[in-house]
């Protein structure tokens, strides 16, 4: 390789590095903005749909054992409910629980129908957004009333969530 070729290669490498750094800086501006918008959406969600921590889930669980204090985590790991990170803690949207504190029966099939790639917050926002396929109702409302259509809607809504 001669000096001219070596100089061109170094120049191209430099251009690529500058382009990468510029792109990262450009995207960082939007990332901060998107992060702020997401924070606002999360705060609004928390105001409209109470979020429970492990102790609150345990306190609502009327038939539970006093020894199992992290029942929310157990139910999450077994796919019966989902959790969202909020204010530095793992929290559980309250709409997924029955009056006795147990997970509503349709919650597990809904979570199974949604793709694994769906983030917890995407799931939360999807659950609280009205859908035409559900007659303008939210999946959370359908979950509460036992409307099984929500499982079918979840199965074909997952692809749209990931776009």
C-alpha cells in the first residue's frame, strides 16, 4: 500500500468517525426530548391508573400467606401480570387485579398473545388506549369485564406495536 492510498484510507476512517459522532450527537438531542415526553406520559399513566409496589400487591391479596411478601414478582415471573419501572421501582398497574387482589384471569392470555419484544410501557399504554376492534373500549376495561375479545385483539395488535 503506498502513502497516497494509506492517506485516503485514514481520511475515510476519519470521515466515518466524524459522521458517527455527529449522528450520535444529533440523536442525543432527540433522545433527551423523547425521554422527557415519555416521562410525562408515564407520570400521566401513574395518575390515571394507580401503580402498586410489592407491598401494596401483597396487602390486596386477601387469600395470601403472610410469608409470601413478593407475590407481585412471582406473578410477574410466571406471566400472570406485568410490571412497569416507575420512580426507581418495579410497579404493577392496578387494573390487572381482581377485588381479592389476585390477577384477573384474562391477563395471562393477553400477555401470552403480545410479542416478547413489547416493552412493559408499550404494554401499559396499549392496555389503556381505546381500540376500534373493542368497540372503542380499552383492553384494561375489557380485562375488568371479562371480555375475551381482548385476547384476539392482543394477538394481532403486537405487530403494530413493534413498528
